[in-house]
């Protein structure tokens, strides 16, 4: 007896990741340096975020950076099952200056799409993971997505963020739950830029 079977994969959403152009990274370096030097000239963004991070500030992006982010969103849409009658628009952008022991608990965003760009990572991942060498999962200092399968199982997808991630960007659905685990081996500051598109 021959049986013809067709496999049907259920649609799902993921994330994209790539290195941003040097000109965009240089722009973010300048913005973040200016925020650190003149924090009173920027709007604190803590009341919009769940992060246990003391220094988080909103800023108005340049037209070039805004256009870059919206181009990435268009590519995300074309590479996924997302359908949309109009282009995404950048709604908010903020910089996170994360110190030792600070963290972002599990949360999602208000935007339809969200992104994170790593600007500065002050630690060595091997040293961070060695702090708890017997921990199951080895997630210390890492970025994580949390999601459920179609069977309802909660899964974690860990991104091993370290110094090699400077200039890397991810874009993902805003409602995809994620978290940023604390680092402990340095007094340096982990700087990232995040934002939402609607």
C-alpha cells in the first residue's frame, strides 16, 4: 500500500540578525557618548520599560538612522509570514546603559516590531559563564527569547552576546518575550540601543 503524505509546517515568526553598517554604528557610538556626557539633556525612559537598569534614555534618531531601521523592517516583512498593508514606522528609540548586576526581566514590547543593537559589551563570555560553571543552560549574561511551541511547551532561545557582538542587530516581533541576564565579572557598561516600530 502506498500512502502519499504531504507535510504542512505551521507558520511561525522568528527574528533576523546581522551586522549593521559601520556608518550606523559610528552614529550610535556618538549618540551614546553624548548621552553619557550629558544625561540631563535626554529624557529618562525607565518609566516606559521593565528593566532593572538605572540609566535608560530616549533619543530622537537622525533621519538617516530612522530610514535605515525602516528598511530593515521592510526586509523582515519580506522574509517572514508577516503581512501588512502599510510600511512599518519607527515609534521610539532608547539607549540602555547596563551596569554589573542590572538586568531586564522577561518582558515584551508595545511595538509591532522591535530591535536591539549591541554597541558595547564589556565582558568576556567565557569568564561570565565560568561564574556558574555547573548551571544548567549556561545563560549568565546572555540575551534570551522565550516562546511556546504549538504544543504549549515553553522554550528558550539563547543568544551568547559577547564582545564579538558589537554592531550586531536583531529584529523580532514586539510581543516575543525576551530578557537580558546580568553580568558580574566587570565594572564596565554594556550599551545597547533598542526601539519599537508600529
